[in-house]
């Protein structure tokens, strides 16, 4: 049966054309994207290097108004939390392994007017963040090992999504349950049925010729009964 949830599509700019990033984001927002996702990598916590808060502030100056969803794959996190908050981020999500004081980092995000989230790698158990679950606005479950785009979805993460959805519903929490990694048109419905409501998609969107068509097809897949 169709879950009764408000689905968000969050295209990841990691797969966009950086030579024309403003136009790329404009186009995907016009096509119906709900969030713009930033995969921030530091070549330390993960084996890749992407971009920092200057890109976020540049997009805000360019005129991008939709919420910006920042996923920090960096260690340590607190300094960049402040910089991305200043740059115009809305959601800021970090990995618990990258903070010595998870609760303090969550409170820092809130104090700066942003919505806090935690991200769990495929092999990181949900139990690690259970004490602070009620403080979150976003729980991001990685369905690939972080660091690179274009990886295949790890199937066992579906059970983790089901468990997270059960926890969220059982405690009546207002938390977005986001999944990131290998989500495509042919598997997004299964991820939704497991309990996700927010979907990070990179090459599955930016690798297509018509953003409006792929967003429309994604919505149709999510609406199927």
C-alpha cells in the first residue's frame, strides 16, 4: 500500500555540471525538486574532496530559495556547522563518529537557526543515535559507503530503513527519514515502501537530459499503489 507521507526529492549537486551550477540548480528546482543536497567531503573522514560553504553562499546570492540540505562528511564538524549556517544552509547533517560530543553538535546546529540531522553509514547501527533521536529534524541513512557518487544501492539498508521508520512512528516524532546512495527510478518505490520520505538522487537526475521528465517519472513511481 502507498505510505501516507509527504515525499521530498533532494537532487545532489555532486553530480551537477559545476561549470554552470546556478543554472543547473535553477533547472532542477523548476522541475520540482524539494531540497538541494550538498555532499560535503573533506578527504579525511571520507576518501574524497568536494566543496565547502562558499558554494552554498554563492547559490544563495544567485537566488536559490529552496531549502539547502547539507550532509557533512567531515571530521571534525563543529567549525563547518557554523560556516554552513552562515552560508544559508537549512538542514545540517553530520556523522556521529565525526563528533566527540554529538549532543553538543546538535545543539550548535539548532542555536544557529538550522535543522539538525544525523547520518549513519551502512554499517553503523541505529542504536548509536537512539538517545538523541528526538532532538533531530533529519535522519539520513546511507545506502552506499560515503565518499563517491555513482555507487550501487546496498540492499540490507532497506531493513534499517524499516527499523528507523518504526522508531519514528512509535515515538510520534517529526523527523524526515532520508536515504542517500544508489537510488534510481527502478528502486525508489522499494525505498519508500520501507519507510523513507526523502530521497537523495545524484546521477539519476543530473545524468538525464530532461529534469522535468525524470522528476515527473519519480513522482509517478512514488504514487503507484
